[in-house]
C-alpha cells in the first residue's frame, strides 16, 4: 500500500484540486463543536485555545485527518464532501464531482484515496455503501457493498483493512422493526470479509488501534452506548467505559495509549480521553468553563 510524503500530498492537492501553499506535518485532536448555534470544526492542542480549521456557513461533521496530517476531509449539513488544507484553511468541495446520493464519514486509505459512505434515499427506504475516490485518477469507485446499509468506515494504519458497520433492519408483522448493527472488516488486499461482532446490538463507529490488533467501538450491549474494544484476531470483547450517560464516537490516539470519545454523563456532550491501560478518564475543556457541545473527535496521525 502506498504512503506518500507530505510534499507528495501537497502536489496532488495543488495539481488535482487547485490549491497552493504549504502543508502542516502534524495535527492535534480535531473535533466538531456547537459554537454560536452552529457546528464548527476545531483543532485542539493541550495548553492552547482551540483553533477553527474551516470557515463554513453550514454545520460541519465527521472530520478525518489524512495519513500525513496535511489535509482534513469533512461533511457539511447538506451531505456534501469537502477537503481542506490544515495549514492554509483552503478548501474544495468534492461532492460536485460525484452524482450519486449524499455523503458521510470520510476516512483516508492513503494520501491519494479517500473512502466515505454514500447514502441513497428512496422513501421510505435508505441504503448506504462505501465508495473511494482517487485524487490521482479523479475517479470514484465502489469499495464495499453487501446486504443492508454500510456506514462508519475506518481504515487501518497500513491501509490494508477497512472496518465498518453493517446494519440490517428486520420487520416482523405486528411487532415492528428491529435494527441490528454489527462490525465487519474487509481486506483491501484480498477482498476477504470477516464479521467482527454479532448479536442483536447496535455496534457502531469502529476505530482502529495504531498496531491494528484492536478496534474500539460504541455499543449498547450493556444497555446504553459505551466504549468497547474488540481483539481483531480472537474477537474477544472488553468493555472500556461504564457509568451514566452515553459514551460514543471513539477515536484512538496515534500512540495507542488513549481513546478520545464523547460522553453525555454531565447532561451535554463533552470530550473525554481514557487511558486504555489504567482506565483513567480525563474530561477536556477546550473552551474553558463555557459549556460547549462537542462531537466527532479525530486524531492527527
């Protein structure tokens, strides 16, 4: 699997999308926060005030940092897909290059290829599959499609595997509908599919550990959404968080020691970080004492 240098990333962005400037070699903890009645994209480093990454008139969600942390992809509230250079804040809308559906939850395969969910709504049903766009080839191709809706793709650090949530809704006459969400892994080298979790639960938002041995995810198998870890080889499950509120949106730190996630234990969505070994939880307050709702954390690589 290819890994481009930061300079190569910028050349691709300059030639294929039309930006100019320099690329930052690193990024901190990125998240979306509801400031001034609008969800905006911020970068946060310990001891520094949060920095707004893009200027968008509409709500932003689901940021994803590129392999070499020079670019951030995200979705706006109209379902459009955007890519922005972190250093210069220059951005480009990619959805105009595609024609099918709306888009969600981007994740970088490498600095040339961006995977994302494509939603196609045909009332009363909705379907979703995972596509990938190559900046070099300027083409979109289908990446993952099977029974049910596929969502929340997450690419391993090597770029050889992609984890995702597969959702199936079952309707029993007189009893209503039941939705089951399970995690799968697709090998991008062999095409092999492997079901990672099972049961009548809502397992969602997978996030790979840097060593590719574990995946963090959110699941309601304890009654309410909590953060869990699944061992990729053995499929053994470990519950990481407990307590009141909902714990969702896990994002593994680049060194593999911590997982950032969103907790509603305080009554609103806050940004927490848990030490994977000690289970010590730290609540971050990027905006000081101001109660700002936060979601969709993502780490720079």
